[in-house]
C-alpha cells in the first residue's frame, strides 16, 4: 500500500514495499533484509518474442559482469524447454535450469522450469507447483515480488518482449523497495504489450533497447547502493549533501523531507544520481539547482505508489471476523459508518476494505437486520495515484491477490483488465490530502494507515499517532501494518490484535478534546508521561445567552423541531404529556410518537405546513392523558435554514379550564344549561372537523393511490420493455454462443492442420539433416551480418569450427585456406545477389570449389548467404594431366605443320610455273620464285596484300573474283580460265588460271592455291 510521509512544511512521500516485511520493529521494516547477497540479482521476464530478446541481451552481456540472471519466460507447461540449450550459444556464462533450494551465484544464468512457480528467499531459489489455472498464472509478477522483498534496493527487474501485463506489478514492488526497473523499448520489441503496460503504469526507471541494457547494468553496479549496503545512519559528510538536495526539493516543490528517514531517502536520491552518472550529492544538488525539472522528477520518485489488494490476507480476515462485526452491531439504518484510509495510493486498500464491509452488509441483509450507511474516505498526496484510484481500473494481474469469488462479485472484466463495480466505487470518496499538514477526518469508526510510520523519524511518528486518536470516535479502531506500532502512546489505544496491529481508541477526559489543527497535538511529554489537557474557564458567563435560556425554560411552550417528514431533530422542554415512545421498532417520527388525539391533527398540520409557507397557529385538539382528555393548542411554524432544509417547529400549549377556546362563546356562570349546550356544540364542531379531516385524508389517499397506480402502470410498461430487450439480448447471446462454438471448431481444425504441418516440417527437417550429412559438401549458412547460423560437418575442413561458434561472425573464425579471404566476396554477393564461384586450396593441398549464393526463403526474402565447398581435387588433377597432354599434342602438331610447310614451300619453289596461295579474304599468303620472276615483283610487294591489288590492279577482274569466291565458299575448282591483260613491266600476256580450295589439318583455315600458265 502506498504510504505518504509529510513533514512540518507539508512534504509527503509514498514509499512502501510491495509486501510489507513482517518484522516487529518499524526501523527494521524500513531497511533492507538482513540477508542480502553481495551482488545484484537480475530478474528478467518475457513472453512472446522473448527468445530473440534474451539472445540479444546475452550477446551484449560480458561473462564476468559480477551479476546473476534469473529468467522467467512464459513456457508451455506440457513440453520440455530447450531455452537453456538455445541461450548457451549466446553467452559464455553457464546457463542452467533452476532447481529447488539452489543458491544463486554470480556470472550464471538460471531459467525457470516449465509448469513451475519460482520465488527467492535469502538468495535461494524456491520452486513450487502452480495453484492457479494455466491462463491465470503470473509467474513474472510472483518472482519479481519475492525478489523485491528479498533483495530490497539490490533487486533489478527487466521486462522484455511479450503480450498482456505480466510483470507490471512485479516492477512496482521492485520500485517500491528501492530497486531498478528496466523495460525494453517497445519500438524494438517483437510484441510490445508487456513493455507498454510497465511504461504506462510509470514503473520503468530505464527504457532501453535490449542491446544497451548490459552496459547500463554495469554502470549501476558501480554505485554504492549495489556495492555495499547503506548504513542505517548517514555519515556527516554525506548528510551535508543530502540537506542541500532536500533544500532544492523544498524550494522547487514546497515540500520538506527533513523528517523522513535518511537511509531510505538517500537510496531514492542515489537512484536518480545513478541515472545521471553523478556520484556526489553536492554535485547532484547543484544539478537540481540548474535543472528545476529534475527536482520535480525527484519529488515524484519519492511519491512511489506501491500497493495491492488485500495485503496480508490474514489481517483482513481478523478485521472482518473480530473487529467490524462489533463496530457494526446495533447501528441503525440511518447511521453513517465512517472509514478513513490514509495514504491510499491507487486505491487498492480502500477498495479492499469496501469489499469486506459490503460482504458484512450482505450478511446483515440476509439476516434481515438493517445495515448502516458506509462512507469511506481515501486520501493521498499523489494526484496521479488518486486519478487511477477514481477510475477503478486495474490490470489482470490482480487475480493473484483477489479471490475468484470476489472478482466475480465486485469486478467487471474488460479488455484492459478488471474494473470496480459501481456499488463499491460509490462507497469510496477519493481526495488529495497531506496526512500530516492537512486537518484529519473526524468521528471515524475505522482508520486504516498501513506502512506509513515506518518511514518517519520518531519525532514525526509521535505527532501522527495523537492525530489518528483524535480522528477516531470512542472505541473506534486503528488498523496499522504488521511492521508498525503505537508503543510511544500506549495510553491512547487498547490492543485488539497485536499480531495484525488492530487497536481500539480510548477516549478519557484528558484526551477526548485534542484539537485538529495544522500543528499536530502532542499527547505526551518528552518524559513519556501523559499531558493533562486543561481548559480555561470563562471569567464571566455570557449574560445574553443565560437570559435567553432562562426565558425559554420559564415561558416557552414545549416544542420539537422536525424535518418535512416529521422526524424529530431537537426537543425543547418537557413534551411527555404530548409525545411518548411508540411500541415496536424505535422511531423518532412525531406522528408515530404522538399520543391519542394528536396523530390526525399532526399529520394534517405537517402536510399543510410543508406545502405552504404560512404557519398554523393555535389549533385546538383534545389529547388523552392519564385516562382522560385535555385540550391542547398546537402551533406549527417553518424555520429559516441556510442549508435549504425544510425545518418545522411544533409547539404544544395546554388550555386551562377557565380559558375560552378561540371561536367559542364565553361561558356564563349562573346559567344552568348554557355550559352544557356550549360543550355539546364544541363536541359537534370537533367531530365535524374530524369528519372533514377524514374526508380530506381519504381524498388525498385516493389521489395518491391513483398516482401510484399510474406509476405502477408506467413501471410495468418499462419492465415489459426491459424484458423484451433482455429477451433480444438473450437471443443475441445465443447466436453469439453458436458463432463461438463454430469458431472454436474452426480453431480446432486449424490447430489439427498446424499439428500436421509441424509433423511434416519435422520430417522435412530430418530429411534435410541426413541430406546435408551425406552429400559430402561443406555448407555454411550465414545471416545478414555474416554470423554463422548453421554448418555441416564437412565445413570444418575449410574453417576451424566448433559447436559454440554458432552465432559468431565468420570473420572471427580461422580458416584452412591458403591465402584466401572470402569475406569481401561474401559481402559482395549479399549486396548484389549475384552468385559467385571460385576454386580454393587448403593447407593440406586439397582443392575445393567455393560457391556463394544468396539465402532465399520460401517467400523470396534474402536472409543471408550460403557458402558451399565441393572437393575438386581429383578433377583438378585430371584437368592438369589433360592440359599437359593437350600441350604436348599441340607442340607435335605445330612441329608437323612446320615440317609440312617447309616441305610444301620447297615443292612450290621447285615448280617452274607461277603459283600463289590466298587466304579466305583473297589475301596473298605466299608465292613461289617463278611468280616473283615472271611478274617482276618482290615478296614485300606481294605477301600480305590483296590479290586484286597486285600489279596495279591487273588482277581485279570481276569474273575472276566471282570464280575465286565460288571456289572458296562452294568448294568449286577453277580449270583453264584464260586471262589476257597488260602487266606492268612485262607487257601483254595471255594466261590460263587453275585454282583449288585447300583445308589445313586443323580444319579451320581455308586457302586457295592459284596456278598461272602462260600461253603467249
């Protein structure tokens, strides 16, 4: 329960742990438990998407951080968890599944087993079988609460990716104990339900991406709050800096925390200092002076609201069974049962008391006992907490604290969680109040203030307890926490239950009139003795007041003041002759208490006076007293009231026998029958008035009956309409039920299909494993950062891989390749998506074909690259031999061709007729000596030139060109072609040309052999 602490100037703090430690002394409750580990214990909770977050966290976490990590994910209770095996690949720290009674050690990771709940006590993990149904379990909240109670300010809670709200209440407990709460940035979470819930509730001290959390933990581990336990007394050197900080807070917010326990407030301040990397309080005080916003944030840090429903359930059982029935006994229906919950935080404790009282009211109603009216006042200094309390909306996590019966009875379920029903909400009035500075509520039957005084200095405690005593009625009950007591003021209270701290107020003469002022009263002296409260008597009586009282007593008639319905509010004088207690249930209505003869007149007079403003004066009525009737005058006047109430003053005055009633003739003594006649007429007039009244009453009754009948008809029509709407709603619900049943069947079908798909994928995975193991090709699967995702056993021949290398960058692994670095080529393929191949050689001389291809999913999404190594040593050796054989064969062919060419050249040169060899482009390759001699040209002028260009174009004859083209392309020979032409230097000649197509041994080069024969 959040608790507020206020000082003389109005400072207030709400700082209570999630579960109040059950210790006898207040000081013990305000400090950390005696058994605290010498290192921080980190509780990490996650749900959907938590595996990726866990891996990212431990990738960035060093193995020698000096901290212990306890993981609480949501696991399937029916399947064995593989989380420890998976996370072991991400960290060098040992990752183990938690076991019962195992002491937590630093630099280790503990994972909760499936279908277990886990808590921690004195640094030892405790496992238990869950009691709640599968869908209602909150394992993260449960562990973080126990961590906060066990480790106090050393506790650190982290919430990662997940759905719903599990972990929010656990962070609230850690924050209240002085620990640190980290939440994954929702933008980086796969599912942001749990992070968003913790952030929106205001329980996140750090919102970071997962990768940055280990670095922040290392920084926090350097602060004093984690290095060693704070002393109970702050040293003088630190006290000066603390006072400077408090001075800045007071100047910025108007609240003074000087009377708050220094050890606790120092922890709160150091937590803010750690967030700004400030180690000296004096420096932090200067920082506050330069940054006014930080002072307000620090003030909110000191107003942490930590509470839950039905804290200490046994205390509420004692309150319900032993205390409240006694307080409620004998209370009438119009009695207002007043309760004050001081420091209500977000309203859980106020609503808890309201639910207990409502249950008692239901029991009284079943026993047909009139129950009183309940009024609960719940106050807190934190306006934000009051806003939450007024809304009455709470997360689903409250199922851990509220029984299913109370959830059904007092809450309605919505998408966000649970909402308090209207009947409970209307019982509680929430308000912002400083419990120390502001005046308290008074005339209380019950005052609940739990876990507040343990955070106050003794001086402030001694001032607060008398205020609570003053606020309570005689025999009212004070309800404290198990860590608080009233030992400094035993004379003010009587203990009802010392274990659960229930006390009854004792109001003696000296203590019943304590003033409720801003400066709280002191009921004891410094020596501890009660202070006798003396009140000064007035030196002289108020003469006007005494005179008025004497006149009223001597001359005013007996009268009563009533409301418009006749309920008596005040009695003046002796009204016993006219009013008497009515038999049956006690009633204070003037008509019920009127004696015989007055009831009809009073009822009529009250109706008349309520409807009209004119008074009714001196109405004569015969009243039966002491066996006879006597005449009485009744007067009814309306009284002015500033509150808008209709108050009536009813006066009674006896008529003496010698008095003449108004409107009656004067009695004459000496006339015999005259008085009798007058009495008879008076009796007749009285009977006529009674008859007229009865008629008027009957008419009014008839009119009221008719109006009631019309209202009943209208109500009946409304009920019929409501019934039809309910029937329509019922039909819609039936339809929705059928739709839900159909949807359920579809879900079952989809579930069966998914199970079949899972089995199929399992078979495919097995086939793929055997395929990769038997293709004798090394394969490496790399992600976008070229980190190893998976590899086959043959890949170790190219890279020196071990099982723990999965997840590491490939560049960090030493390869067995000779001078080969595939890193750049891998990145190129990843960037361009163009596959690449190359041959590589290992240190042992083996050759491999390295093929790099993009890794494509079934959705054609690139998620990395695949590197395969196929051994090609045998192929490489065979290729080398074939290459050498081809080289030798080519050399032999070259030598043969050279020999043949030399032979052919010799044969051509020995021929006496001119010969020329042309290539496919009719370019001269060679010619014999007869050609050079006959046409008087040189080799330089002939070889390498076009045949048509020789001898100044003498051979450029179209018919000859066509014949040569046909000979080359169509393998046609030229026989006996005659050519006459004037050749430069030799004159006119007549030649016969013969040509043949020649193919070389390689079958690629085409040549033409042209022979020239001179005929004149």
